[in-house]
C-alpha cells in the first residue's frame, strides 16, 4: 500500500505541473486570438488575469501534496502513530 501511495504522489506532481502548463498555454492562445480580433481583448485578459492567480496556487498545492506522498510522509496511519 505504501508503494501505491508513493506512486500516486508522483502522479499528483505530474498532474499539477501539466495542469499549470495547459492553463498558461490556453491563456496565451485565447489572448492571441483576442488580439487578432476574434473576441473582445479586455474581457479575455480580465478572465485570465483572475483565473491564473487563483488556480496556480491550487495546482502548486497539489504538487506539494504529491511531494509529501512521494517522500513517504503518509506511510504511517493516524492510528499507528506513536506520540
């Protein structure tokens, strides 16, 4: 079970980093389309200027959770811990 927790930690790290990359890529694509005149530029910029600062720390927290899981911080269950 601990090996599964560590492997899932690696998956969380990768998932968080890929999500950040895809979010920035989508923002760049939509802002470039707005500059070309396909949609309103101000609305598009405002949307992404709000979304990026909100969701980037969430995805970084997902990576941090994965890091702790990968390093084995969750190997000991709460009932098994000796205080």
